[in-house]
């Protein structure tokens, strides 16, 4: 039986993707260096600890297992860190990906699902971002992802590597059964708000309240991590049946400001906490909301948890359950 290699499977999104793969009866192999992931978040499959830059380990995995497709969810994602230390991002997100791709080609595994980012797009003002929108990455993190997207196009032409590129909007939420969720370091907004709600942080910092939005704070599209996971399984089916490469946005098409998220957390959790306005951060766009029509039409993707309250409820259940209490 063929197996799916999930690179970065111990991370936040990767571990939820593995749940979905296992529930759909796929066999899973996981590669993760555990630099930011957690082994306890991997609920099944064969596990290898290491980096995709390790040529020997990659060859071992592809030799020992009947890999039919690879999901690449590894990489560094902190925008601010990428501005301060671009070398890390170009090495980890681009150079190391090339090493993985070359081993895939060597072993004739020509099916890849790649996690990219909506940060590639030019900042829009109160309009949905479609896949036809202009690419204009503003930081090394986003630039590194776009570089890989372009590399994949060249590898398809040269080697026949078929691929699905998912441009994620803001992944959020947790497994509804509270088996896994986000883990430290959790840099995204909703875990930071819940940290304040639970008392693990004294204050929620809001970076900028003078953007051209309804309340001056940045607006984002929050997509439940299990809905992201379901899209990955549908993409496997699409690649197997259609053998065509494609690019999709994954988002809800709804925008919520930071203040709206904060207020919703207070309402859902019945808590109160302090907020503090800080200066804007470099590279933050005012308004980033998805048009995910193509994913719904082509992949038949149907998000199940598309309300902010659902996302926060599942995240709050995880926050209360986690061992840091």
C-alpha cells in the first residue's frame, strides 16, 4: 500500500492534516526535526526525526517506504524574524526544499502538496483576494514561499512533478475532539488572545490601530485548521485522478479585525483582559481576506467550521485542556 510523506507533520497544521489522513485510511510517514513541532501531536504513522536537508535520511525514507505523494508543511513562518534574519528563511524554506525535490525526482515520486501563504499577495483594501490577484511579497518569508512556487513550475516542466499549491490565509482552531491543537511557540493571533484570556499572559498586544479598516486594526481571514486538513486530502485525490498541477486559496472569505477577534474571545470565554496598542510591525498588511471559490468548485472543498465562534470555541477547549495549566 502506498504511503503519504508529511514533512513537518509534528507542526500545528501538519499534525491536524495527519488526523485527517488517518481517518481517511491513508498510511502516513512523518518527517520533522521537532524544532518547533511536538512529537506528541503525531497521532499515527511512522516517524523520522530529522530535516529535509538530510540527503541520506531522505533517501532512506524513500527506500524503506512506498511513498506515492509528499505533503510539504515544514518551514519557518515568522514574518518579523524573516526581516531580521532572511538567511534562515532562504536556507530553510528554499534551499532545503530543493534537496527534498531532488530526492523526490530521483525516486520518481512526482506528486507534491505545498503549503504556501497569502502573504505573497499584494495588500488589498477591503476586497477579496483571488488567485488572479497580483503577487507582491513584502518580506523574506513571503518571498521564500513564492520562490518555491516558481521552482515547482520549473520542476513540472523538466521532471513532470505535479503539484498543488495551497496559499493559506490565517490557520486557527484546534481538533474538535481536543486531541491536539496549537503548541508553543504559538505566534498566531488567536492563541495569543487566548493566552491573555487564560491568564498565561498579562496583556494582549495589538500592533497598530491606525490602518484603513473599520476599527483601525488589521483584518484577517481565519480558516479552521481541520478545514485546511480536509483540503489536503481532497488535493491528494485530485492529483491522483487528474494528474494536473494547480494553485488554490484556502480561506473563509470573511474578515475579522484584531479588535473583533479580541471581543469575540471575551464573549466566548466569559473573561476579560487588558489590551495595549503597540507601533505597527513591518510587513503587516491592513486587509487580507480570501476568495476561495476555486478550491470549493474544483476540489469540492466544503469548510465545516467556518464561524469565528467555532474556531475560538475549539481553541479555548484546547487552551483549557493543555498541560500548561
